[in-house]
C-alpha cells in the first residue's frame, strides 16, 4: 500500500452496476480496505443496510445499496483472505451484512477492539479521529435517516469520514499491539467478531416484563401493559416505524398506570405523539379496554432454585473480582479480559477441569492459552455446596 494521505477529497458515489465494477477492480488489488455501513434502524420497523463505505489510499467510495438492486459482487471482496477489512466496532456491521446479503467476513481488523486491548482511554471513533487526526465529526448525523434519498452533503461527508482515516489508524494500532505483544490476542478477538450472526428476534407478547417499571404495576396495569405492548408492535409493523416512534416505553407505563377511558383523559398523558390522529387515539383506548377485560396476569416468581442461583452468583462474583484484578494490572477495562457473557457461562457451568472448560466453548484459543488454568484453579477452590 502506498503512502496514505489524510487529505479528504470528494467521495465517489457508487450507484450503478458499472461504477460498482470499477470500484471492485480497485479494491480487490489492495492489501486492506476500510469498511463501514449505515442503516435506517431509527426510522423503520425492519431496518436494512442503506450505505456501505469503503476507503483505500486516495479514494473513498460510498455504495448506495438502495439504488443498486444487486450488490452480491461485494461478497467476493469480503471473503477474500488476501484483502484485510478494517472496521471500527465491527460486530453490528458484520451482523447486518450477513443478515441482508449473507456476506462472510474474512481477515477482519477492528480498530475499537484494538484500541481497548492496548488500553487507550478513548476508543469511540469520533474521539479517535479528533485525537489522532484533528478531525471533528457531526454527531447529529448519527441519528439521521439513511434511507432517504438524495443523501445530503452533510450525510455524505459524515459517511466518508467514518472510513477515511481507518487505515492509518489501523497502522498506529498495529504498532501499539506489537509493542505490547498483543497481536495474537487481538486476532482472536477479531476472528470471534467475524463469526457474529444476526439473530432474528421473534415478537414475544410477554416481552413487556422487560420494560423497566413493569413489575411495579398492579394486576390490572399489567394486563393493560401487555395489551398495549402487543398493539404497539402491530402498529409499528403496519407503519414500518421503530417501536419507540409509535409509543415509548415511558408512555406505555403511563397509560398502564392511569388507564384513560376517554380522548380527553388520553390527552393528559405526557409523551404521546403530537400528531396522534383521532383513529390512533381510539386504537389506544381500545387496547386499554382489551387489557382491562383480559384474564389476570400471573406475576413471575423467583423460582425454586434459590440455592443454586446463590452458588452461581457467588462464583460469578469470584470470577468478576479475578477479572477486575487482571484488568487493573494491564491498565484496561475489565471486559477486555473476558466478557460478562463469558463470566456468566463460567459461573453457570462451573468447569473444574480443563476438559470441561474446553467442552463448553466459552473461551477462544488465545483466552484458553492465557487464562484456562487460572480459571479452573480458581473454580476448584470454591465449595460445591454452601455451608448451612
């Protein structure tokens, strides 16, 4: 790769089959390309990738996936092991690219993960661009609608800056990783992210229990909350809007507590959409009545496995203390050592042998080499049953 210039020129908009082919002919001969995506998750019930950005020395490309009917040719680039793919916070991008296009990502480098591994105190992209390249980004563009066309000049500039500096940033991080002998650790973390899958979430009518404050409602309020929760999802699908733009969780709770029976009472609920139509008001009032006339909801108990849960919690705290000490010694945040999910799985399965630890598949290859004996020894020291 040639000398990288930090000078930002106008990006190349890729919105035709010909321009896509021209871009690929350039990217496939590069040793590394910077990549990012923009989706319309804040503006649609079913989100989709609206833009894919690529940067190489001297050129930034913005691929308009809404204008192009077929971008499957990008799959060969993403799967090519000779071309490095440099992302910042890649997990979401990997998942949506796999969801929308079934792309497989090979030879990935994540600048956010790398910056955390080497202990940089600031690892958000905006902070890194400002610190290392003196570039300020327009944070308002994070919440813009990437599904609307044409894209504004401000959107184009923001999208371009998301990838323009990633390659020189990657070079600085490679030096830092090498200096700390952390390259293998980083590669194992990158490989794990590259295998991320999109998990399609099916609507759960009992998902209302996850709304903060739901358990504080009385029985009638819970029944109303469930009815409103179901109504909101159906309405969001019909309008193709995200849930919070139909009714926020805060409004669902307020409606469930106050249970208005008229449009006048409904109007006194704070946070309702300003342009709620008369039909929309009637629909909400009808959902409230359905809840009030539905069978009572059984409250969730704590379960009958209290002693086991107590032991798991004890193991989790022991593991968390160990992780905290490890992280402090390295000068990194605790979850750089092991994720919370990994700690929960270790606490649940309690692997007291190397064979058992390897069988449950919690750790990647680097983590096993670095931590497995320490973890097994730590768990072996804990009593299998608590004292009376």
